[in-house]
C-alpha cells in the first residue's frame, strides 16, 4: 500500500447506500480508478460538493491493488467549472469528453498525458466562446493519438507519395472522409482555443467527422461503446 496525492477529474458517480457515493476519477498519478466516498451525501459533509461530475480536484488516497474501490482520505475542489455547467452547449461537449475518456481507458493504466488532455479541454470549454462541437472534435483527434490509434499516423509521419496514397486508400474505411476533411483535421489538431472559437464553421461538416471518429474508436478500442451523452443532449437541445 502507498499513500498517493494527485490531481483528478471526476468522470462520473452514483449513489451508494444511504449516504455514500461511488465515483470514477481520472487522475494524474494513477490513471483511472474508482473510489467510495463515505458520507458524501450527508448534508453536513464537506465532501459532497467536491465530487460532482467533471470537477477538477486534489485527492489523497491509500492505493491498495487488491481493492476495487479505493478510499479517499482527503479531497478538495480546485475548479467546479461554474461557467461550463451553466451553459447547455458547453455542458454537452464536456460530458462527451468525460464519457469518451472513461470508455476508452483502463483502470490504473497511468497516462499523465491523457489526464492533462482531459483537464486542459475542460478548462478550454470553460474559456472558449463558441464552436464547442469543433472543440470536441479536436479532443477526439488528440485522444486517438495518445491512445495509439491515430488513423492518420502514416500521413503525419511520411513524405513518401506512394505510402501516402496507400494510406489514403486505407483511410477510405475511416468514414470515407474527403481530402479536404483530412487536411482540415490536420489543421484542427494544432488549433488554439481562440482559433477554434473564431473559426468559420458554416461550410464544415463537423458532425460527419465526429461520427467517423466515433466509429474509429468503436473499431479500435477493446472496451469503447457508443456515447450515451450524444443522444441525451440531442434530446435536451430539441426540448429547448
């Protein structure tokens, strides 16, 4: 056993027993793991608000490999992303980022790069003033690279025309994206938050590219499933 202090993002959580809560966290030091927060739903508990979904928190826990649920000994909230949570469009992008991260990663597979990507995107959604669908697409692109399933790795790393041609033929299985969409995805990967917010998206089929990445994650990860939050927020937006 070892005591670990780490930053983490709350991926999701649910009620357990009368007053407790079970949460899934993506941490900097230990990757994704689940923990039980005893008494978190007690009205007098200081821990309840800390473990809301998508909060950026700092935790101390004693890691025990044989235990499915870790026990948090201390926690504090670094950011609750109030602006993000008050806006439906921001919230839609954020929940999909959380769900995609949760579904495509494994417990205790340490990846500080994925934690940093997730954290930076939540702060980016909080800061960005529009084009949240484009921002989510950028997250899909960057996460695929970190997971080692970048569909355009050959295009990024080779200047050999024959290789590129063969890779483009292989790429046709990736949603039959056009060459202009491929070029746009390369450009999108390096865009800043401001560039994304200012981008003119009228002639960009963002949904088609998101769907292509959705299928790519389904086909290339062992545990990924269709994002439930996609449908939930589509219905919410229709209702509004």
